[in-house]
């Protein structure tokens, strides 16, 4: 991601972790724009929030290569809106039935998937909405998180359930991140595992645990297949143009040309 201009929007106005991290970031990542959408109050909350959010999204896509939106875990109008505009949706999932429950309910005896749950249902609707607007299909990636360091797959039943559900709902499953203290330690410094810590903190030995975490992050980024090449950039520019033109009324000649 080096050299990419990245905008971030924090929709989790209670937790604000992304905002706190972005404030401290010292990295060479060109964090050009950061927005945090304030908690709105009043009669027209949905409309006010949506207008503010749309404004920020348009600014971001016009000035940056990538826009990262951190969504809150609780359901809200804005959270659904964010899901419907995402090209790539990453859902981190802890390896437990408690977390799997937001995607699907399972049979207590056989652990077979019996019903699709609220979050998966919301994503299904958001993707359908997106498809009807510009024909694009959100790439949904469920990243397993906080995996125990011992044993590649301690809970094979969850793996099987997730893979089955992925086929049903159209998401890809990826081994995301193991449970590592290093991720927590980098947060207050505004760093990521990808940063060159030798440069930022000279005279410290390269930490093998940090190198493993860095590899984990790189693997996840590869899995996401982000538009980092020229073709991807052209597509992103075309999208930005499309967003920018949404506000402009059509000229008479544009209508006559179609
Ligand atoms: N891979 C990981 N390794 C270690 N701790 C993690 C990992 N992922 C999340 N955590 C910890 O789990 C807690 C919740 O994570 P967070 O990303 O803030 O979730 P959310 O935004 O959904 O509340 C935090 O204390 C965070 O440090
Ligand atoms: Mg959070």
C-alpha cells in the first residue's frame, strides 16, 4: 500500500478507534484525509447523517486511491449505507460460535447451518442494492481473527460451517490474523505491522514476532486483490468521475446523445 493515498472514515462514533489511530499515525502511508462522522441527533438524523457521509465519500474518492470505512458493530442507517457502497467488505470474525452466530444459526447437534442471521441478511440486502445502482458486486471477505497460535485450525467445525456458509452467501473465507499482542502494541503508536519499525525506532532489534505479523497483513492484502495496478487505478478514476457527476444535472446534449 506504500505510495497510495488513503482516506479513512470512522463511522463508529462511540469507539472511535480508527480516529484515535489516525491521529497518531507517523507512517509514510499518505493518510490524506480522515473523517469521523459525529453522532447526529434530531428529527432528520438519517438524512443529515447521510448527506454528511455522502459528502465525505465524494471528497475521498476524488482525492484518494483508497477509502477505508470502519463500521460499528451495531445496526444503523449509515452502517448499512457504508456496506452498500463498499467494493470490498472485510468482516473480521473471531473463531467462536458466538461470532459465527451473527452470520448464521447452526443446528445444536449437527452444527449444520439452519438459518441466515441478521448481519448476513443485512449484507445480502446491501449488495443487492449496490448491484441495482451500478451493477457492481461487492467482494465480501470474511477474515478469521484472533486465531490461537497453537494449531492451524483448532475448531474444524467452525471452519466447515464458515466455508459452507460462504458458498451459500457468496463470501470468501481467509485466515486473517492470529491473536498477537503486537497488534495491540502498535495501536497507541499509530503504526501498523507493515511500517518499517527500524526507521521509526532505530537501535531496536527486528522483532521476529513483528515480521510474522507483517507477513500475515501482507497475505490478507494479497487476498483482497485490491486495484493497485494501472488498470485498477483507471477503474477507480472512472468511479470517482461517476460519483462527481451524480450532483450535476444532465445537459440537454447529453440526453440527446443517448
Ligand atoms: N488479532 C488480534 N490480536 C490481538 N488482539 C486483537 C486482535 N484482534 C482484535 N484484538 C483485540 O480485540 C479487541 C476488540 O478489537 P477491535 O478491533 O477493537 O474490535 P471492534 O472494533 O469490533 O470492537 C481489542 O482489545 C483488540 O486489541
Ligand atoms: Mg472498532
